[in-house]
C-alpha cells in the first residue's frame, strides 16, 4: 500500500476543482509527528457564495427532484463502487491527517459505504399517507426537500459523518454544500472524487475547506441556504443556531456529550471492562458518544478499576500507520485542553490510577490512556467533555443514585448499563436521559439505529430511517373532487 500523499488539494464546486479565491492555503499536519503533510485551498466567503450558488442552481433545475427515487439510490450505490477504488488511499489519509490506525481507516470507508448503501435502499421507501376526509374529498401528504443543505462536519470522523449527511440529502432531493474540517479535510476530498466519478449531477455535492470563523460562519449565515446539519462543540453550535434563527432555518444539531455507563453488581465484569475500555479509548476518546464516565456499584468498584487499568496499560500508543492500538489527539490545542482538565481533576482531589498526562519523548499529540477514581459527580472532570482518552469512575450504592449521577450533567447524547437482569435493564434505560442507551455493549446499534442527543447534546436524529425525516418537510394536498 502506498503512503504517498498528494501535496495540494482543491475545493470541489459545481463538479470542478478550484483554488480558493484568495489563493491562500491551509497547512494540514500529521498529529503523530506535528509535521506538515499537505496543503488545501482555503475557502473564503466568496467561495462559499460560489458553492451555494451552484447548489441552488442544481436544486432549481429539479434534476434530483424529477429523478425517480430508485435512481437517486443508484447514484449512492455507484459512489460506493467508486470508493472501492480509493480504500487504500483513504486509509492512509486517515492515518496521516487524522491519527487513526490503518485498520480504523479502512473501517471508516466500510462504514461510509454502509451508510450509502443503506440510504440507497431507502430512496424509494419514504412514503406519504392518505387522510380520509369523507365523500368527494381526497387528501394526501408528500415529502418535499428543503433545498440547499449546508453541512458542517467534525474532524474526528469527517468521512462517514459527511457521507451520511450527503446521502440523506441526495436521496430526498436536496443539494449540499459541505465544509470539511480544516484539521482533517483530506478524506472528504476523495469522497468528492467518488461522487464526481459516479456521475452525481454538477452542483448537487459541493465540498470546501475553510476556517470556522469565516468560511463556516459565512455558510451558516448564508441567505440562500434552507437547512443546516452541524456536528461539533456546544459553543460553535450556539453560533450556528444564532445564524439559523435570523432566517428561521431548520437544523439538525449534534453537540457532544459526557456519556455514562452504569455497572451493576451482577454484570459480566470481563465483558464489561472490555466494552468500557473500547468505549473510551477507541480513537483516543475523540468520539462524541464515548463512555467517559463509568458509574460502578461499590461492591465491584475495585475489581472494575483493576480491569480497566489492565486494558489501558496494555494499549500501545503510537502513530496509526504503525498499527498502534491508540493514536494521537488531533492537535496540540486538543492535547493541551485534555491535559489541563486532567490537572484540574488532580487539584480537585481525584486520584489518577494511570495516565493523566501526555506521552513523553514525542513531538506528536499523544495522550496516555487515563483513569480517575475518587471522583465526585460535581467535579469538573465529571461534568466537562474531555474529548480524549480519559474515563472517570464514580461509585454508587443504589440504583436511584446511579441514575441521578448518570443524568446529572448538561449533556444527554448516550448512556449505557451493564447487567444480566433484563427487568433492571429496561427500567434503567427508560429513566436515563439520553438519545441512545447501550445495554451490555458500548455502541450497540448501527447504521440502522437513530442517533442524536437530548439537552445540550442537541436535537434531530442522524442514522436510521428517522434521519431522512430531518431532510424533508411534509406537504399536504387537499382536493375537492
């Protein structure tokens, strides 16, 4: 497999590749070495205008709307086939601009293809309904696309997150302008190549890369967009929502979490420890639904902590290209944030079981897998999102206490529990305030299951059939015969 990376990447607008209007470039660095690996054309507000104009013209041409739904699905199937030819190149990019392992990079492509094929199959199954109004009247509903969908995706999983948003938009007849993350933009440019080779109509998919403060802000506030899909931080999400409110633009918002797993005393502890470790150490904890809090019954607390420590210390931390178990954080900024919050936890009185600081002797942004105990629910480390490989373990004595702790943050993206008691599992899942609840396996579910948050974790759903409803509006037609 080649590890050579193209040195320069352009924005994809209206089916063609363009330099940025300012001729500036964004340097993309390898988080494992902190060395530059490529440059991308920096998109400015002028380029946002061009991309939105192309998307509007494509939408107004009705080329997607008038296409038979199953043919829209065929477009997604063809993008899947084109991605087959790009697997190795994408996997390499995910190592060098994102910090993923090679195996994880390949898995990202497989997940992306799964989203595309799933929504391709759904293209001709989004049905309206007939409403009986009595003799001489016919009433029915249809699903109408919004128009131009602006999409801003995060750096931790840009390819599958971007692809699922684009897939939902295309099969429902919307056109898209997607801003790729400046920290990790490269795989989405290859997705644009796959769309181009698949024959996606010009202007239906536009992918640009720029900074959030100008390019992202210009896209969210653009006067000619009809819909926004955003995944990112709460603070940036607030800014996007303020822009959307000015024009009453509907949004799908996924804003992160501080997800908790409850371990009951009857749980299969060996399986629980492996699942909990995977839930926080995969991709160095840079996953919005990572299990960053573990609420453990006091009778098994020490045993669970010992198991977690063994899992953490067994992980090899290093560059993804070397097939390490855990790669780097995305940037020096992110590493500093995670390490500073760890230090705050120590100052608050929490105990570091392992980790708690960056890996020594490297220029990369590597954080040690970290476990905290003696944590109070009100501590910053139990309330704030790390977005790193850090789990806090909190003991409990009774079920009501565990649920109160789990629900006791401003977030509500995911939650989990481990028990052999089916009745307890159902009752606890019902009381947990979260968009999805995992029982006995962190990230149980899949492409088919709706994903999204409650409280400050956002609203709207991605994944599953339900996601398509976020890309259409119901139109009612009433007829006097």
